[in-house]
C-alpha cells in the first residue's frame, strides 16, 4: 500500500481532493514502475487540486504534474530497478496518473534518467517550472538572442518559472530585468542575478501597439495585457517566449511589433516536448544550476500539506519553488 492524493468530481461530493491509501493494482499500464520520492506544487497542480481551470480531464485522478524517484520494476530496456529517474508532463496529473503518489507506473520512452550531478530532490526543486524556464532560454538563443544584445525581461519573476529563468539568464551573462508584484522580494531577485526590478503594474495596464523599444528578449509567464505590452516594447528583431497565463489567457495585442519590428513570439510547451530537447534541457539545467541556488529558491512540504497550500499558489503569493516529500 502507498499514499496518494485522489481528486474526484461527482454529484454526491462535488469536486474533492483527499489523501488516501492505494495498492499496486490501482496503477495504470506502463513498462516502468517507480517509487516516488519527490514531486512539486505547480500552478497547474493548484488548479487540479482546487477544481479551477479544468486541469483534470478524467476522474478519479491522481494529480501532480511531475515526480522523481527510484525504479522499482522495469520491462523497458532503458531502465532497471534502482535507477533514479525524473518525469514531467505528458499529461501527468491531468489525463495520466500523477506524481502525488508513493508509486507510479509510466512509459519508459517518456522517462528521463536522473541528470548527472543532481539528486532526485534537486530535479524536483527544478521541476516542470525550471525545465520550462530552460526551454525558454534555449528558445531565445535558438532565435538569435545573445548576452550583450541588451536587456532581457522576465515576468512573474518570483514564481517558479520566473525565479529559475532569472538565474539561468544571469548565469549565461544576460542583463536581466525582473518584473514582479512582490516589491519586498527585491533582495531575493537580486541574489538570483536580476540587475533591475520593475513593478508588474508597469506592464499590466493597456498600452500602445508600439512603445519605446527596450527588450532584446523576454520570458513571459503572464500572458494578457502584460504580454501585449512586452511585445510592443521589444526591440527590432527581439524575441519573446510565452509559456504562461498567470495574468490571463487573452492576448489583446496588434500585429505591429511583428510586422514593423520583426519581433518573434515563440510558444513554449513543456508537456509534450520531444525527448531529444528534453534531454538537452535537463543536461543544461544540471550544468547551470548549483544546489545552493536551488536552496534559495525552494521550500519543502509534505504530501499532507499540498491540498491546503494550493489556494496560495493560485493567489500568486508563493515565492519560488515548492518541493513535495512523497516518500
Ligand atoms: N507552457 C508550459 O509548459 C508551462 C510550464 C510551467 C508553467 N506554465 C505556466 O507558467 C505560469 C507560471 O508558472 P509557475 O510555475 O512559475 O507559477 P507560480 O510559481 O505560481 O508563479 C507565477 C507568478 O506569476 C506572477 N503573477 C501572479 N499573478 C499575476 C498576474 N495577475 N499578472 C502577472 N503576474 C502574475 C507572480 O510573480 P510576481 O509576484 O513575481 O509577479 C507569481 O509568483 C503559469 O501560468 C503556468 O501554468 C506553463
């Protein structure tokens, strides 16, 4: 038997998330069975736990969009018992049994061997958010942005994606401007490597189709008016990655930045990211994020704390990353 969080939605109880005991027979099909050590609490998990935003697509569901742990049993040639692994996305916790479970069964073809130099806890301190931040950085550079080109903006900078994006970009030599709604966290953002902090309100009121050119690149987690303003103030041939909707799913913009300044807007999806890019991102994360920085960014909670903390994540009041001790 092992502990898991189960989300249900039915006429009797309405939407509910509870901790329960399950046995191995409940596990879905798959060729790799893993004893989960760590998971994380992400924005999408908070939606799944609270029933907001229809993150869960079938019930009952074990939420948790990522996990790291040790292989218990494998019928996949790439993995044997005792191997340490990390798994993010591919519908985990939405359509597939997720990481808030002492044991999981998944496809070995979608499982990543633990990157060298990282512990299972480190990989979850990074988690889906940090992995997404690296996808954003790789995309900026794939589209030609280089340190020395000018300022790079990170929105939602104290959040999971934002915190790690600030650190990764600063580590690569970029001048990072961090946009945040938490002015009290200026010291934290500077410690991560931000050169300048701006109030997120500067970006969240509707502006002109084209504003003064400022950003050589941007990592945006907000969407909405903020993303429209970021596009409007991006420099000629600048690049923006869009990965989130912390402000809004809307995109009330014009084509002006794209057709008059050659700006590129790149979409980022961590969920179904192909395996070669996945491996590239994890290898780079292991190389570029030292454990001391992960300590600064991360808080640890138990599986029993996950449900009560979800509303704080949705309210945007939680700083950095939250790792969940599952074992
Ligand atoms: N595309 C993908 O594959 C992918 C992967 C991971 C996450 N995401 C998405 O990316 C977004 C951020 O994820 P996360 O894990 O970093 O979440 P998070 O840890 O909850 O951080 C979100 C941050 O956004 C900022 N924020 C909150 N409300 C805002 C608002 N109304 N307007 C502007 N900024 C606001 C806050 O930072 P400040 O107070 O510092 O502004 C908050 O800490 C979410 O929408 C998530 O669903 C997408």
